[in-house]
C-alpha cells in the first residue's frame, strides 16, 4: 500500500488534491481512498488530507500515520504544524511547494533519514499563477508527485483533473500539472522507484 498525507491551508485545494490522486489511482486499476481531516472550516486554516492506493482492497479507515509521501502545499506550515514529518517512512518522499531551496528552509535534520533524491521543492504556486491566474498549487503538485514517486502516470493525473474540473479550469490545471512534471522529471531520470 502507498499512503500519502497532504498538508496545506483551507482554500488551497488540499482535499481536492487527495480526491484527484484517488481518481487517478483508480483509473490505473488501483484500489484507492481519499478523505480530509480539518478542525475549523475557514480559509487559511491548516488542513490535512489523506490518500491510499493499493492493488488489494483497502480495509484501513484511519488517518495516515505512516505516510510514504508527504505533499506540503504551504511552506509556512513548516513552522506552524508540530511534527509535520512524523511517521514518514525511512525511504519516503517529501514534495514541498516553495521557491526556496531546501538548505534555506533548515530541514536538514528533519529529513536526514531520507534518500536525497526523495526530497524536492517545486514552486507550484507560481506555476499555478501562470496557468490559472491564481496561486492554487494542488494540480501542479500532483504533476510533480507523478514525476517524483513514479506511482502514477501524468496522463492518469490529467484525466482525473478533467474529471474534477471542466473547460478552461480543467485545461489550465492539466497544463500546470504537466509543467511541474516536466520540471521534476529530468532530476528523476535513471532513478529506480
């Protein structure tokens, strides 16, 4: 089973991102589930969502405590959410939406146990702003997820996006996913996942 925990803020599409991942996984013949966890339902409040995918039926229903991948949609959560990296598998992946380098974020000790090529930053907000006119990073991060982990194909992500968004919004989100995939994919060439 591959488990993903997504962290972001209300209004960034964290819950929608988890749902798109589950649709993409289902379209690739995986069993999948997605669900959110949030306290105060207001714009800007921290939100966590979860996604699981497996080739076998998924019987778990609790939040993901030991993720194989963390997708962090807002870098300000690094200082605000306690134990953001808790439970992360020793060979897990971290995908962080930021224009800053990992070194400038001071994450050395928190992520030292991970393979260096399993940690990546993508300026998904800028990519989204370019394609959507707004800094909604979810679709761009899903394209980067496909390139980073190799768990899903970009085409599956894009089909799931089009199942969720129609018209110009769907096309723009697909373009954002493709751009972030292309930005991450060259750094992953030759890496077995």
